[in-house]
């Protein structure tokens, strides 16, 4: 009966040394969301000339503060979204959204006109998400 050596126990095709691959951190954003009859809905708002903006935040605290400073029904909540999920949403069901309203200040109401500084084009934001 033959005894197995350490060389025999190695998996075929396994290199002797592990290759270092830096882990890319998961980019998270936060949205105000609710579930409706057609599934999940993210908060978006109308802009001038028939355009719309999806409202997103860089932190859960910013989303929660905005949520608490505005009057929302209890169906709405702050929701974590990964970069991949947001890219899929913006290339799929929210493809008609032209702009992203990023980090609007808490206390700002959705009809306020001084949101220009926080607007990012959807296409540019998707490119950023896909890196």
C-alpha cells in the first residue's frame, strides 16, 4: 500500500504560492425607498422641462436625516444600495431618469430650487459606479 506524500495531496493546477489580489471595497450609496404594487420604488423628483432626478445619499445618516426632515408616509425608509445594484437600476427600470440629486441637505424640501449644485447626469454617475 502506497503512502501519500504532501506533493500528492496538492490539487491539480493549484499554484504553490497564492497570488495577492487587492480587494476592491464595495461602494455603497443610500436611497429613500418603498415597496409598491410594482416592487421597490426609489424616491425621485421632477425637475424643470420634464426631467427627473433620483435622490441618493453618500451615507445612511444623510439619508435618514433627509427622510426625517421631510414628511414621508411610513412606507418610505432609508435603504442601502451597492454600486452594482444602482447601476442595474439606472440602466434598467430607472433608465428614463436624467439626473441624480446627490446628498441634498436635510431640511431641503423636494420643491426647492437650489438643488443645481448637487445634480449629476445619470450617464456620468453610472460610469462612476462601474469604474
